[in-house]
C-alpha cells in the first residue's frame, strides 16, 4: 500500500498548518508549561470506525475518554470517566470491546528507609463496549492487571497477567472479554524470576531466569508450538553487553530478532537461530550509536513482519526494509517537514491513521489522516505552546579534558549571545537524552537561558566504551564532562562565563549537589532536584533486590556529596517530592541538614504528594517547581553573581 496525496491537497494541508500558528510570540504564563497534557492518548479501532481520545478537563488532567465516530468527527462524542479514580490508559481489544485502566490514591504507607510516607495506589481495569455505551465490566484480578497481547487464534480472548496467588510473580491468563472466563496458561515462579514474553501470536515463548552465582541473566525460548524451554543466551552482568530479544520472525519460526553487542562496541539488530543458538546475520547496525528497536507489522496475516529499524542522533531516525511502509512514512513526514512525525495508531486498512507530530519546535500534536488525503487536526498536548514560543535545538559534540567525545543537545534561546546558561544533566545515569520536545529545556530557553543537555560518560546509547567510561566515576570524570561542556560553550561565545548554573533531577540532582562543592567553581548556583546525596544510601535504597545490587553496585560509586557539604561555595536550591519512591527524600533532607549546620546559602522546598518521575508530577508540583526555579535563577543565582 502506498499513500497517495495530490499536489493540490498537499498545498491545502500546508495552508491549514500554517494558519494554526499566531504570528507574534509572547512570554507565556507558567501554566502553559506546568499543565498536564491536554491530550494524553489517541487511538483508532482496528476497523477504523471509532476513535478514542484521553482528554484532560483541567490543568491538572482529570482525564475523560472521548469516543468519536471517525466518519463524523464533528458529532458530540461519548464521554466516559470517574469521579473517584484517575483514568490512565485505554486499549482497543477488538472492534467491540475497550480496555480502560484506572488508578486511585488510597492511602500512604511508611517507607522502610524513613524519608517520608509513600503513596499507595489501587489499580482497576474495566471493559466497556467500543461505542462507550452499556455497562462497565471489571476485569477481576488480585492487584494490578496488565494487558499483554491480543491472540491471533481468538477474537474474543486476550492474554493478561497478574499475581493471582500473591507470590510476587505474574501469572499469565487467557481472558474472554465476552464471558469473563479465565484460563491460566503460565504460572509465575522464581524459576523464571525475570518474567515471560510473547511472540506475534500472543504465545508465551520467552522466559528469563537469573544465575546468582555467575551474576548472569539467562534467556530461554520455545520453538513454535512446543513446551520445552531452550536456553538461548547467558548474559553476564559484569560484561555489561546488551542482549535483548525483540521478537520472532513469522517467516521463519526458528529465528529470533535480537538487539545485542555480540562482541562489538555498539549494539546492533541480529538474526539468531534458535537451534544452533548462533547469530546468523547482522540486520542493522551503526558504529556511532546503539541501534534502537525493530519496526513491525501488526495487521492480520502479517503480524510480526519485520518492516525496519530505528535509532536516534540529531533526530529520531528510521530505516525501512519494506518499500510500502517506507513510502507511507516519507509521505507523512513530508506533511510536517520541520518536525518529527510517526504513526501511533492505525486501522487495519490504513484508511485511518493517527499521526503524532513532535520536535524541538513542536510540543506535540495529534492528527487524523483519513482515506490517505483528509488531514484533521485533533489537538495539541500543550495548547498554549506554539512553534514561535520554542527554541532551536542543535546536536553537538565536544571533547572532554581527556579527549572523550561527548554528544549533547543545545537549546538556543532567541536573541544574541553570550547567554546565561544552564546545564541540565539527565537522570539515570544509565540513560540518555533524546531528540524532540524537552519541557524543561524549552521552559528555560523561553525565559532566555541557553541549555546544554550532555550525554556524559556513563550514558547509554553510545556503545559500551562510552557507557563503561562512567563506572565508579560519580562526582569525578563524569562531573568533569559537565564542566567541560560549559567551558566549550564559553569558548564558542555562546555562554556567559559569569552566568552559569546547573539544574538536574535524580542523578542530575546528584551532579548539582557535587557542583556546589567544587573548587574554583565555574557555577554561580546549583539546583538539585530529587538528588542522591549519600552513596551508601543509594546502594541500599534504589536497588531493592540482590541481583540488581550485584549488577549496579561495583559501577555506581563515587563522591558522596553529604560528606563534603562544608565545601559548598555557591548558593544551592534543593527540591524534592515527599513521596519519592526512587530516590528517598532522606537524601535531600540529610544534605539540607548539613547545609544548615555549616551555615551555607540555600533554599529548600518539599513538593507535597510528589513522586520521583516527571510523568507523576501534577500541575501544582510543576507550578511550584517552575516558579521557584525561574525566580531562583533570576533573583538569587545571577543577581547574586552580579553584586
């Protein structure tokens, strides 16, 4: 199938997009960035007749599910919601039934490390007719239930997972969405403590176990239609090589698609033979960055078919091996040449496509493309943020003092440099920054700050050497990479050497703690969000199982900021959520206690009811964070620097 859009229709579409944006950019109010997304999810049914949209009703979300008929999008939708539970996600199970997920904050429980109380949620899942009418039917399960897969051999059954016997391992169950009948097909146990995965038909064909003695992960697979488990690979944690089963080849049931290093620096996509347990072909790979995921077909009769590959450098990139899919992608991308676009949902006949558009100068918008020619704007995630409010982002590389190349994203505000500059190290640290709209970077740039987001040593995605270069280097070489990035920007005339600041969250919060203690400090202030301050507490608290501690323990080591607070020599703003379940608030409280003891210049804010991750922050949390962050930079950090 090849998309066909005439030249006349293309001109009309471009005109429509151009008319959406106002001509004059103004400074936006905080709530433009602090609001929860106005649209959380959009998806079409398999037959393309219905469209579901999870739409916010307030700045704090309060999401409702709206169901439209795609043939008449102007008609009033059916609206579904709850007064006591938060709707979080929905899934079209088939053309008749919808799966809808809710959660409810029920109480707080005492956290074992004593930093604060932790919110506990009750999860509920319901089925409803696809048109939104009729009675709700709860999916009965003990605890949270997960939708795993549709099943190719049944339109009425799906595969779900939940802990049915309270042994802390997920059981896998075939569930009939019409009758409610359940049949367990795989019991969870400590034998395969890493869980299971399915193939394109929904058959359970991957299992993961742990070898505690060798500190290794063992991957097991089944041949199609067989019950015997075959150990396909043993991945030794200390080698840190990537091995990930991405799927099975529907055209050759004896073949796997795997993302692995296979002795190379960067991870590639490989074909692997189940019987010989050998790699048979490198399907896709790059020398500069790790390969991402595979792109697959999920249409009836072609489920699991390999279509292409993706990865990220200056922008998200796709490489297709299927010509029809390549033509479709290129035609859609041509509609939005200045942004990144992707299909997030599609009918089986491709006559109804949900297109999500995102990029440095596009905060996220949803479109419906009908009949390969009719483009309808459905809405924006952040309606008040237009292209002209956003700043240019460049993908750069600079050299650290030992010669290591550090890739980074640089968000450049409007105007002429040198600019006041904020370095924004990502969390993890075993993670990476990616291209696209970054709310924090764009908020800062919107208020005149140059923003550097480096993928410092220890970041993933750039090969084993870059990843391992950060081992046990917390606060040392990893910290040097950040300072060297700022020196690079000063030398280039982009950053004002007298107006440099660091703001980070999680591991980034750790780097801000460390930055406040460095000798010959280049920063005028630091902002530490949800940061790690005590390396001993990190090892005991974040990795709460033996295997994870063994993997991470030897590598996540370095300077412990709470032990060096007497060296703090710049103002520091500390902020933390009081129900943070990843980095306990005890880290910030301990650091602040030492700041007070040593009579240092600081500010401390606790976000009541805030968890660790950005996606869990509510409107009031973000409003407090953004207001106090901008005030601190303007009226304390750089004002103090100039006095």
